[in-house]
C-alpha cells in the first residue's frame, strides 16, 4: 500500500516530530521529494516550443482531443 501525504508547512515543529516518528517504524519507507529544476538548455527548448505553438507553427491538442483520437483509433482496430 502506498499513501502520499501533502504537508503545507514543513517548518511546523509538529510536522518535524511526526516525520521523525514515522521514520522509526520498520514498515514505513519515507521519501522526501527534492525540488526539480530545469537547466538553461531545457528552458530554452521549452520557450522555443511555446513560441512555435503561440505563433501557429506547431499544432496543439488538448488532453481531451488526444484522448478522443486515441479512443477512435482503438475502436477502429478492434472493429477489424
């Protein structure tokens, strides 16, 4: 079983005590998320893609459009 806890104020002393406690339990594996940051090259690529999308040079599909397209392809394959 996996449970995710979202802690809004990690500096709260009660939170620190709680985390210290659960880390002592042998059946609990506590993993803390590290902040992830994109490097300059990835940021440049994302900015270029954003500009292409906004200028109309690159197509953009909503999540729902992609889902509908995929479902249509699945239905087409299964009807063969």
